[in-house]
């Protein structure tokens, strides 16, 4: 069984206190998630807590968007958020995902990490596609959008 880890970091020029809420509530993800534009007709539903532990999000979209659920399983404000990410389509997988927020010169270093196992169709897929490159590019795009969403509003 092969496991993988995909991780990207960026320094966002804002305090962790301003960035954390954008990740800690799935309703805020529409402002920065790299996957929001994949399927404009994607169906989304929210349940559980508004934010933090117990917040849940489900999506169902076109072939590219697939479907699945996310649940925030642990938070340490404003240092870290852990998410249980479960894909149901195009193939089943559970990918523990985390965000960490660390003070850095110029703002906050945000690190987005996803881990998982390559098995079944995912294992075959991984042979032909560089998951780090594909998902990593999405993470980079998402972190750039998160930086834009967290930017102080100018009057």
C-alpha cells in the first residue's frame, strides 16, 4: 500500500486571526477554494456546526468536481484546523487534510497538507498522474485566493 502527502505553504500578509475564520467555516470556502469554479452548477450543502469542530460540507458536481464530504474534526485557534475529507466520486477515498498557521515575517505562514493511501482505482490513477503536481497546483491557487480573501479591506 503506498501512501502520499501533498503539502504547500505560502506567507499570507495578514494575521492568523484574520485567516483562520476563512478556513474554519466551509461557508467561507466559496471565497477562496480552488475547486469552487470547477462546476458552476455544483450542489453544496452545509450541516452540523456553523464553524469549527462538527462543521460539515457536502458537494456533488460534474465529472471533474466529483462528490464527497468534509468535516472539521479538530481546531486549535488560530494555529491549526484538521479536516476529514472523503471523496465518493469519481472514486472513494478518505484524505485527512490539515491547515497550520504560523507567525512569519510579513504575516502568517499557512501550510495546507493532504495525506492518503493509493489503493484501488486511485493507485492506478497515481501511476499515470503526478498527484503532487496536480493537487499541489490547486493548493497553490487556493492559498493565493486565501491571501486575497484575507487581505485587509481598504476604505
